[in-house]
């Protein structure tokens, strides 16, 4: 690995531009002969991981062996009636790729050792020397890899596919946070994996590609697009490494205003009509409803879930209304809720705590029967 001065290059098309991230004193691989294809250990779990892995698996020129490490099966639901299986495990088995499951608990995972050829299992916890063909890749894995595990792989051969234009949106929920903030452009980076003490998602960047965020984008749609792009980018980076052309640069420094992608919590899902606009709430729904329903609170204290929301036009016929007041509209067949921007949030389906999901009209009729309306309107919090 050497240092050399070189210059920026940007390729642009109608919806996407490849950012070939170059700078002074960048690191790159240089060799007179092509390297051998990699032995890859791929860490992942969800649909994002699957879409990245498909691209990697199809690129047979960059690997000579490939294995998966993923989460174990977990019993969920009442009395463990449902078995939750890692989508990446299902994909790997369908492709006849070796699949290895990690321990369920974080503490037990600290002592987990990778399978051969990445460790020697004939002697307990004795690792083989780092090989120039061994490559670690993570994509939406959701676990921190301990330093001793990372050190089984050479520097520059422990890579992460991260769906944001780093350094913005470092953290576990970059797609959700970008959608919540209404970003018009996002992207994906291939970066070095670093030890936790050096920073999460703070490694040097080997490649980065940006894309426009469609107006009505949702987490599922963006996740697929970013993963496919990230998989293509990963393959390009690996081919460049094998040819001795790959280059990486440090990320720009972050500032107090750099957006961070913290995990989505219950508080994120709770709507505040006095501070959030109708568009804010619609963006929130598109960003997180695949994992958490967005919620508010009924006058009697019960939680109310809001499903299938949209921004409605201004309803002057309803007169001046404070944020948080709701009314049923026969015209739209939805419940309309006034928001901070004085526009209305249109809600097609609702679910009161411990009750079934109902269409707006049926739900509104039930609320009327409870005597919770004031002058034909309902105050929710």
C-alpha cells in the first residue's frame, strides 16, 4: 500500500452520479501482477444484506470461495409459535453457499470464531495468519465486530457497505433518517471496517455512489435500490483491488451539524401535531412504518396507530383549528388531523390499542359511540 497524489473525477447521468473519491495522500493498492480472487466471509442478516450479496455472488471473478455469517433462528410470537429466520440464511442455502450462524447473545458473540479458512478449528481459538486472499464484508449486519475478529483480515480487506454519503448518517438507520429529513439525494459507500474505539462507520472510503431520492420513496424501495447499487459498487472496488487500482481516502471531518443515523426508537414513532407538519409525518411514515407504526394518543390515554397517511389539501370549510384536532371527511373517506403547518394529515386506516385495524369511517363511528367528540371533532395528542 502506497501514497500518491491524484485528482477528483465525477461521472454524472440523469439520476445518479458516481463519485470517484480521490484526494491528496490517498491510499491504494499497486501491483505488477493481478492478485488471486478472494475467500470472502460475508456478514449480514436482512433484505439489504441479501441484495448486496446477490451482486457479489454473481461476480464469480472476484472470489474463489464465499461463506455467510448471520443471525440464528429465533422463536418469536406468543409462546414461541413463530420461527424468525434470517433472510440472508434463506438466500445462502438457496444458492448452496455455506451458512454459519453466530451466537444470539452479544456477550457470546464476543468469543465467536469464524469458520475455516479464516480460523484454525483444530486448536481452540487459534487463528491462522492473515491471508492476502481473505476478505471480510459486512452489509447491514447490526453487530459490532470485536478488534480480534477484524485483525484476522488484512487492512483494506475488511469492508462495509453503508447506505449513505458518509460522513453524513453514520449509524444503524441511515436510510430511515435520510427519508425523515426529506433528503433529495442519498447514496452508498464502501468503507474500511474500523475498531469501535476509532469510530462507527468512520473508515476510509473506497468507493461512493449517489442517487436521487424519488419524491414518494419509502424505506423498502430505497433499501432495494441502495443495496443493488452498493453491491455493484462493492464488486467494482474488489475488481480494482485485484487489479492493483483500488484507492481509498479518509472521510471528511464531521461537525456538530452533520446528521447522524441513530437507531429508530418508540419516541421517533410518536407524532407531535404541534411541532410536526403533515409532510413531516408522511415522511416519517414512509421511513419507519415497515418496522414501527407511527402513533399518537387518544383522549382516554390509549395508543392510536395511524396507517396509510398522506398530505391533504387545505380545508377552509373546517375553519381555524388547532393542531391535533381530528374530523372525519366523507369526501375523502379519511380521518383528517390538523398539523403544525395548518394543513391536514389524511389517515385512511387507524388502529386503537388492543383493537383491530379499521377503515377510517368504521373507526370514527366507534369513537362517536364512546362519547369522545366535541362539536363533531376529536382531540388527539
